[in-house]
């Protein structure tokens, strides 16, 4: 028997949730083939089989919380095609090997014995139905009578999958009963409107807990500024065709803001830091997190060593990470270790917002929509310019207002004069 255990997930993650079983009892599994998908606080992980075999039983249901090292499934070793081969009885073996007058007669006898054994196991008052320990536990928790559960197992054994299927089937029609007391009936919402309850995913719960924790533990403030995007937009228009030809990716705004953020962080190092106890840890590397909206919630994959990469490399990294996020393919290594975060609510039409810190980082830059607004060029001239509001949220415990405002002013200056970025080390 081969045990499938919850693997080591990450240094700070000790448990996960069974998101979905990719194989069902009786399915043949090849070595390295995924059996179950686990949802953790950050990413989903597929657990593969260490050896080939047949999935014998599932020891956890979808939605269950499981711990690292916990056995969640068992495989029967060998290359058999299903549970029937792994669970043959001596009587079945004798039936298959004994001579018979005709092939059809042998099949009839074999099937009759299988049905007879199944009825015996299910209906025998002395023994009761056969079920795996996990199936018995699940049925007990859900108040389901094992004798009412149907199974396709050759010897009539009930497994977790059978219990789950039984639960999902509509209940049979019953004779009319006396009306129950009003207190026992489900109560409608006070408003009388339809409502739906949806259990929060583990990732959404983690996001919620961490955002609340940041607001409770950090002295968070936000400062704002606005940027004239005319120069960057003109530069992108002039260089886009050649940039795509050379890098096979479009030149977007994120690479400009990433390079500008790195340059500003070098001038204001306390924004590229974190607090550990009574110490401030200044980071001398620049791993920039880029917030991405994924199907299960916001994630922040990290562009590593952004200070050493050119515009093309940064754009490729962002595109690759965003694609992995939307397809739920991010690994833990993609999400850990960021030193500063950039989030762009402008892609959804946000004009102005206050970003929340991505702990344990102490600063986050928020970008917003570009809008044409009348801007005073001098005392006598007004022009419509493409303007963007930017916001910097920071932890006032180690970042003072002077540093935060100066940082944001550096961002503004470099975006409005993007040639400055060419001279930044």
C-alpha cells in the first residue's frame, strides 16, 4: 500500500485545503501524475504520486483542512486498471480459473457471485455494510446511513466518493408529515430578499486577515501627487514598434514606474525596508512586487532584481507573472521576498485610491487612470494634459512624511522626464 501525504508547502505554511480530487477511487495513477490539488494561503499545489498504482481510497474530502505530513490517500501498488483487480477475493480467482462449459456461462456465474457477495455485505444484519474508515467517518459526521449508500465497488465496499455522491443526490420523495414548529424552519433574511452564502476560499481568508493585521499594526499614512504622462506616452508611441520587434513584448507603463521606483528607493532606502522586532532591516536589493488581480483574489508576484533589468526584461517578467497568476500557476517562489509593491488600479478605471501596505513591506505605490485635465502651463496658458494621480502609502513608524513626499516627487520627476531613467545606476 502506498501512502499519499501532504508535502512540505513552505516554511510558514503548515496546512492547506483539499481543493479538488483529480483522481477517484479505482482510477489508475502513473508515477508523477497529479492525484489531488491543495489550496494554500498563497498558491494551489498539485500532489503527484510517487509510484504507479490504483487509487484505493481518499482519506479527506474536498474542502477539508489537512496538515503537512498527513496521509490523505492510499494507492494499491501495481499497474492494475482499477479497484476490482486490487480487491479480488479467492472465490473470484477460483471462478475465473475453473473450467466452464461455455464462456458465457462462466461470465454469468462470476457476475452472479459478485452480486451475491455485494448483497451479502450490504444487507447482512450480522456484519453490516463494508466501508473504508474514512467513509465511515464522513458518513457519521453527515448523519448518513451506510446501508442507504450505493457503490460500484466489486465487493460492495463503500468509500468516501460514494458517500459524497450519495449526499449530492436529491432526497427521495417522502410521505407528507405533520408541519414542524416554526422555529425549526429556515428563517428568511430580515429584508425578505434572496441571499446566497459563499464560503470564503483559504486565499481570500488569508488576504482579509493580513489586510486587517496591517491596518492594526502599522501606522499607515498616504501621500498623493499627480504626474503629467505626456512625455512617457510620446516616448512609447515613438519607440513601440522597435521595442516590440526587439523584445517581442509591448512597452507598457509598468516598466517605467518600476525603474523609477527603484531609482527613488535608492535615494530613500527606508522605504525599501521592514521592521523586525526593534530593528529596521534595510534591503540592499530591489525585488519589486506587482499586484495582479487573479480569479481567487489579489496576488503580488515579484520581479526579481529589477535594478539589474532593462525595460524589455521587466515587461517580459510582468507579462509572464500575470499570465501565471490568471491561470493559477504561480509558485511560492514567485510570491515571496518582495521589498516594495506597485499596484495599478487604473486598469479598472480607478481615479484615486489609498493602497494598503503589503506587509511586512513599509511602502506601496498606487497608480491610477490617465485622464485629460486642464493644466496651467504658466500664468497665461492652460492646456489639456494626460494626468495620473499617484499615491504612496507608507508605515510612519520608520518612514517620515518628508521621505515619503520626496520619494513620490522623485517618481513624478522621472516619469515626466523619462530620459532621466537612462542615467540612473
